[in-house]
C-alpha cells in the first residue's frame, strides 16, 4: 500500500534536523546574496538571478548544519531587523568594513539621544533605508563593538552595527533624554533648567552648531501639549513675542513644502491652538516650538495676577462663538479684592468680574513693569473721553488700571478731549441710578421738564420726516433713563389690552416724558410682539387687527425711539430694539404675509395699517441707531461698545448684511408687485379682485407709506453691506448688481401671477415698477442717491427724467 509505505517512512525519520542536537538553541543565520559582478552590485539586465529557493539550497549545501531561515513578517509602523554574526563567527560589519569609508570612527561611543546618520544597507531579502536618526539604546557586543537601536521618521530599527552609524553634523551633545527615560534623567539631560528658560534665552544664530541648528529633543506624540512663539499686537498697537498654547493634532514626516526647515528636523507637527481652534504646521525640532512639561502648565494659573500681565481669558465662560474659539488674548486691566479681575482683550473688548481661582484666566507673560511702550498711544479714558498718553509716572492716574485703546476714527461718537478733572467731581456728576420714589396719596410728584422735550416726544417725529434725529454727527450728553417699578409694567400692559387702551398709553407717555422712565426689556418684547402680529386675545394664542390699539402702541414706541437722543439705559443698551433676527424678518414680511388671501377691503386696510406701522418702526430703528454715523462714508467700523447700543445693526451684521439685503429687496419688490394698483395708477395688483375693488383711501395711503419705509430700510441695509464688504461707497457697482439680481428675479416670479397681459403692456408695467423702485430709493436721503443713480443705470433707466420724479 503506498500510503502505508509513506507512513513508515515518516515514523523512521529523525526527530531533529541533521547537525542539531536535542535541546540546542536554534540559531538564525542570514543568507548571503551572491551577485555576479561583485559584492553589492546589482545584476545586469538579461542575466539570470537565482531565485530564493535556489539561494536556500546553495546556502544549505555550504553549511549543512544550518537550517533555512524563517521569513520575518513586517511590522507596521515599526519594522525590526536583526543582524547576527555570520556563519564563520565574523560580524556583518567586519565583512563590510570597506563600505564605511568616510564615516566617523565606529569605535566612538554612542550616547542615548545622539543624532546620527545611518547609511543605506543591503540585508538578506530586503534593502534597509537609512537617514538621520536618534539613538534610543546601545548594546555592547562580545567583540567590543556596539549595536544600536535608532528611530528615523516613522521607522524603528534594532541591532544596527556601529560601522553603519556616524554622528550627524547637527549633534553636539544630547541635552534631552528619551521620553520613556526616568524623570531624574530628563532633568539631568536638561541641565536642571526648564524648557521655558531655554526658549526665552535662545537667540537666533547661537549655539555651537550652524545658525539654524537646534538642539535634539524627544519626538512629540499626538495629544501632547505644546506652545509656540508668535508675534502679537495688543489693543494699543504694541507688538511682543509671546507663547500660544495648543495640542499636537498629528505627527508626520518632515514637510518640505514649509519654508522653515531647520537642520536636524526629524518630523513635522500639526498643532491645534486653544484660542481660535486653528491649526499650524511646524517642522520639529524648531526653536519656536516647545513641548510643555509639568512645570510649564502649573505656572499658567498663579494665585495672583498683576495689572499689565498678558493672559488668555475664557471669554464669557466658554460661550460658543463660532470660529473665534473660546480663549482670547488680552491684558489684566484691573485686579479687585476677592480674587476677581478685569481683562482688556486685544480686540478692544473688556470683560469684568472674572474669578482668578477657577482656571478661566491663564498667565502667558508677567508684566515687566516697562511703561515706555505706552507713551504716545491713543487711549480711552473714563466717561468716553479719548486722549494720548504723554507720560507714565509712579503716581500717575493710570497706575490702577491698564489703559484702553481709543476707537478708530469715524466710528461711534467723535472723540472729545478736555482737561483732566478730579475723580470726585466725575463721580458726583455721574449718571443717575436711584429708583423712582413711589407716589403718595396726597398727590404725584412731578419733576420739571422743558416743553421742547415733551413736544419732540409727541409730535417731533413728523417734523420734516426726521423728527429729533435730523442732525447727524452731533453728540449730545444723554441722561440715564429710569426703570419702571416692579409691578407697573404688567399693569400698564393690561391697561393697553383693556377696554380703554388710551388710559394705559397715557400713563406710559407721562412716565417717559416727565419721569424719564422707560419699560424694561420684557415689556419691550411684548410691545414688539403687538406691533408684529397685532393685539392678542386674553388667554388665547389668537391675534386680531385693531387699528386703534396698534396706532396708540406705535405712537408710544416711536416716542421711545425719539427719546433715544436724550436718554440711555444704565447699562448702555438701546431703549428699544429687536431682540432676535425673527423680529426683523417678521417686520419685513408683514406687507405680504398679513395681506395673503384677504377678500375684504376693510381687512386689507387693517393689514396694510399694521404692515405700515411695522415698516415705519424698522426704518426708524435704523435711523435712530445710525444718527451719529456719517452715512456717506463706508470706510469705518463699529466697535463693541457702539454695537451694544445698536441692536438692529448688530443683528444685521451678525446675520450677514448680504443675506439681509437680499431679503429686504425681495420683500420690498414683492410688496410693490402685489399692491401696485394702490401705489400708482395703472398698476396690476396680485390677489383677490374684490379686495382691490372695495379698498378705500386708507389702503392707498398705508400702502404708499409702507413701500417708502421698506425702501428706506433697503438703503440702510445697503450701507451696512458696504461696511461689511469693505466697499468704497454706495455707488459701487457690485452693490447695484446684487440689488438688481434680487429685484429682477422677484419681478419675473411675481409677473407670472398677474392677469394675462400683452407683451407691450407687460413691458410697460415692468418699466413703471423699476421707475418707482429707483425713485423711492432716491427719496430716502442724500446718502442713498448714488445708489439709486447707479441702479437706474444698470437696469436700463439711464437718462430717463421720470426716474427723478417723486
């Protein structure tokens, strides 16, 4: 039986290979490559190269006591290759001693951490690539040589003979121990100094090596905390080099695309910084990048801070601010008792009352006490006054706080520089913050007020179409408005929704005109809701149209906006304004949303009355907030303090002036197309014909006022668009092209809903729509005329005299 014969042969075979006794250790011996043209030469083209099996048989024939080696699997990312002694007892390095000509003597002792150059080697079955590496371990051999383990880029190799290793030119003496070494050894390698000390004392061109050479350092890992040197500019314009802290997000090979490649660089680091959440890339080791040790992070949160210290603040307790991040750079402006401080950020904002013992303020650089850099800088003093720092003495007025930068020219109120006054006088003449005395039974206490203030409040808004806001750019000292008593707002809102709303409005007007008292922000939100949707039924989420109540409420709200020229809240915010983007969006859409599917002429008049008051309110809010701004100059910026008193402007800029302008133009065009029969003769209204036929003079008047106020809103938003997009003026063609794009697309869409018309009639109707839109923009004010002229040129109305008619 053949199977039985093979089984008998396997049983009779020896248990161990020939030449190896039982229990003897198995020794792996490398294979020799036998090239045809000498050792190390590559085979020429066309020659037969013996296969791996032939090499194994040839080696086994020469050395019958050695078995064929087992292929060692590759390990990623760490590959290990051993170089044991040859079969004749000589090491591989001794056989290739002639190949290491020109390298430093292999007898030189290698130290852990030394930067070396490893040459390329040809190993059995594999070519080992060398490069610049760092010694991680040294193992002496029996013949007095060294076998080193090194790390190069992402590879790790063990058992490399000293004949293939030479010291690199950038190596002087290792000053850093490997990361896995004990802490005492790391301290000894640094010479007893921390990383901060070495980084601060390091100068370009210093050291024993070449100018761009850096000392060897252990390779960082992903997740390590590092800090990098950058040049920063504070709010006063003073530049300094300071640390920015971040986390290693990735480690890769040396990035040759970077301009800065220091000698001895072994890898590249991608650092994600804490302040803005952005990443930057460095080749490492780098003189401006240092790995944070334990001592570096502990010094970031000292027990006490001093005025002038450069710090990072956890702005608004880590609130989400989009791409701006959470940590912001600034200086300690003042320190108060109880562990609180104020931070003046580099962008000019101030945050006060920050606890210093909760890790929300970290020290970047202590103040060195040198005030010479402050001389000549524009600063903002208390009370809103600005000036220039002439000198700083030991007992100067600014020793208690760090000076704040003055706002840029053209933003906010014009700077007023007056003589320095004593502190007690300024405190005595400060804003009034006392509460209103409750009235007694024997009568009301009436404070004196000029007749002109009351007249401006009630009837001034109709004077010349501008009211008390005609004089732009004039800064007037404003008084601090008082707040309502705790129980009065709810009582007055109930009276406003009661059977006699004029009684509640009378009390509100009396408090505003006589007592300088304004409603709180909660009451302002209720008033805004009433002007957006109309009065609300008690206990139900049902809104209805009541022209009388809406008119009374609108008169009071417009009176509050008119009083903004003489009153301001205690916290510096506006007296009245939108609380969210939804308020602005609802006021813009009232003219179309409230008149949708209206079949009664009376209902149409009520809806247009509500839309007209909303459009008037939105236009007047822009006009009030921009009363001290030169609208003909778009090269200006709003600081944080100015935006705090401009809720409408702040919401437009935060939402995006481009999107807000598109919405304003779209809704204005839609309103003009839908109610064109009410705005000009010969128009074609969109909607129910019965509502168009039964409308009266009220609908025509309200539609005209609503369209004019919406065009005024378009002009103000266009001004903000020029500021945010850094356009030269309102006559910039890019602004007109944007408006024309939204205007034309809405006209084309709305024309499809019109009754059937001939081509000539449709062309004439569209031309009249363009004329009225450009004419309304031109009548919004002197600042909007360049916009109207440029837009008329783009839409094909250049030279038309009808464009200049009212």
